[in-house]
């Protein structure tokens, strides 16, 4: 899989650093945030179909 690089503002990096636990990598943190977002989106989608 090709590696993609993105540039982040210093404020964004500081916010990510505040969320990191122990030696958690940025990749792990971003994946966790995406999973939380997707789970919330999934819940909202199904809540609207009732």
C-alpha cells in the first residue's frame, strides 16, 4: 500500500498529541477516531430508519 503524507497545522498536532495514549502512533489514533466517527454515523443512520 502506498504511503500518503499530509501536512497538519501545529494546533492540530497539539490536539492529536493530547489524545494519544502511551506510545500510541498517529496512525493508530487516526484509525480509532475514524472508527468512532463511522460508528456514530452508522448509529445515526439506523436511528433515522425506525
